[in-house]
C-alpha cells in the first residue's frame, strides 16, 4: 500500500497528461444513478481488487459522470476553471503530502501561501498588517470571519446579547444565513431597491432597529452570486466605522475583480473591510477547494480561533510571531490549498490574472450588448461583473428549463435559469478566460426568437 506500484503510477500520470492536454474538456451530462450503482457494486471487499481494474472504473465510470466545470461551455453557477499551471502544482502538493497547519510543520508552504494572501491583500488595499489563511470555500470563510465578528463585536459593544444581529440583504449569499444560524445570530435585513446595499439603507435600517446595540456586523457583498452586483462598499464602510460594526466583505465570487482595472473602482471601500473572503476556486483560476480569508487585524481572529490543548502546545510556541494558519479559521488540519494560487501568481504574474479576468468581463459585456440588440430578448440589468441576466420576452420557467436541458443534451453549454424579482430569467456566468465571442453567439442563437433551424426550432419554439 505504501510501496509504489510503478506501472500504476505510469498509467495515472499518463492519464493526467492526457486530460491536461485536451484542447477542450468535453462538457458531459452528469451521471445515471442506476448505472453508477451497478458499476460500484461490490467494489470494496476485504481482499481488494486489481488496481488497474479499479482505475478503469474510475476512468470509464466515475470521472466522466459529471458536468465538467473547466470548459467555457459551463456557464451555470460560478464555475471553477483551474489554470494548467495551478493544477500541476496541485499534483505536487499531493505527492509531497504538503499540509499547512502550523509554521512548525509546514513553514515553506505557509510562507508561500502567505505570499499569495499578501498579493490579494495588496490588490484589495488592505494594510500591511492584514493576514489570514486559505479555507475550503466561501462558506467556511464566511463562518470563520463571522465568528470573529461576533466575539469581537460583542466585547467591543459591551453586549452579552442572547442573539446578536448582522446586517445583510436579500441578495447576501445563502452561506451567510447558514453561518448566522450556526453562530446563534440573526439576520437584520437591509432593504435594497436595486439589489445593492447602500449606506443610506443601512443607516435607516439601523436607526429603525429597536435594539441597535444588538447589531455587531454588516456583511457587504462584492459580487452577488445571482447577478454579480457590488454593494456600496465605501458607504457601508463609513456607516460601519461610525457605528462600530464589524464589516465583513463577501467577495467569494466577485473578489477577483480587484485585479481588473475596468471594474476596480466598483470595489472602492473593500480596503476598509475587517474581514474579506475571496474564492480562488471561483474566478482566480485555482483548483477546488480554495478560499482566501483575510483579516485587517489578524490577532483578533487568532484570539477567537486558536485551539488550545496540551497536544497543540508545540505549534503555539510562537514567541517570534510565526504564522499558524490553523489559528485563523474554524479548522485545524488543512491541506496547503493556497499553493496552486501562489504558483500561478508567481508564474503568470498579477498581469496574467488581470488579462484572464478582463477577458471574461469583455465576454459578459459582449453578451449583454448582443442581448440588448436582439428583438425579443431583454437584458435584465447591465452586468457589473461577469454575470448576465436576461429574459426572452415570450418565455416562462418551463421554456427556460427546456432550453437548459436541450443545450446540455446537445453539449452546447450548461446554462441554468434563475429568478429575478420573482420572474424566471436566463443567466450566463462567465469565468473561463478562454470564452470566445463565437461561443457566446452560439449560445445566444439557441434562445434568439429570430433564429429558426431544423428540429431545433420545434424544441426552442414556445408552444402556447
Ligand atoms: C459561492 C459563494 C459563496 C460560497 O462559497 P463556497 O466556496 O461555495 O463555499 C459565498 N458567497 C458568495 C458571494 C458566493 O458567490
């Protein structure tokens, strides 16, 4: 088990190379429950199996039973499109069994991860003192940051409230609601006429709140998941400062935009965050699973998150201020998951990231322009980042669902409808830097009322 099977190793590395060499990863259509159950049945036994037989189950039946995220044709959700460079280093992270728990055990990986965090902090404009760690995703980043917000906020405001509150909007990501639930906090909903939290709306909501001292934090979103809109970060920062609130910026999806000059201004105010989450596995071309969590004042986070136990004393012998990523989030053991981003940043430079992100922004604007110019399609709102919401004027939810299913079946794209102000709409989310105008055109042709072609016409045609 711990002796290398060279033949198996060669087969695996050949497969890695074959996969990484594909010009375009096939989209595929997901998996069939019965087929998967049949292929997996009886595979785990006391005596085991021939490794090549199991590898072939993996290659033939498991790995392909997906909808591939690393193709420009994946336009649903927010995809994950790791660069080849970042994937290669991820292989090394596994081969070297690199962890990133403490300075004692993993000084090199931690130093490199911190360099990548520094690059993000610099791009955001956070002070030199800022720092944090990489966690598994925006959800765990939000949870970890809001725990610090809660404990710090309560002591700062002298409160011992049974149920502290956090200001959010209806467009705040679902993981924030979950985090509040876990942390015994309640959301304070700030109304947003146009899906963006503004300073005025926040101030008014706080003024109306009977127990204003219960409110310990505000979550500003820099890139809503549904529409890619950015809250008024600078205005919210002002209110947060005046009222002593912790300002958490959830930039899990949109945060990559700080590298893109064409949208950088929209992020003004992000530099005032007390905590910030950006997911490199979303729009910074890193493999799963990776979210950067940064704090303006890391000792505040350390005070809340450090785990104390006799068996951990050795890693906390940090008289010289050495960095333990385990002290900055709700976790202990962790993979050095920031290394693929570090490697990519070091190789391609921040300019490489800028160019990739700008290209997806260009594609979103191109799609929006095409939609605006097409009779029968309506752009729901101008894209701020790389999400485009639009409607086909004569369609209802079932039409969008049929469209979505047909596009996947035809392997044209994976798109999903969403809802906007209670109405079903089409949504395209671009994060792949190699998305082309031709592909945007190809996808839009399938929903353009003026395009009629062969049997497609019957499928896309709305039958009233
Ligand atoms: C995706 C997303 C999250 C959750 O991040 P995960 O990495 O999926 O856990 C949180 N907030 C926003 C704004 C997101 O887009």
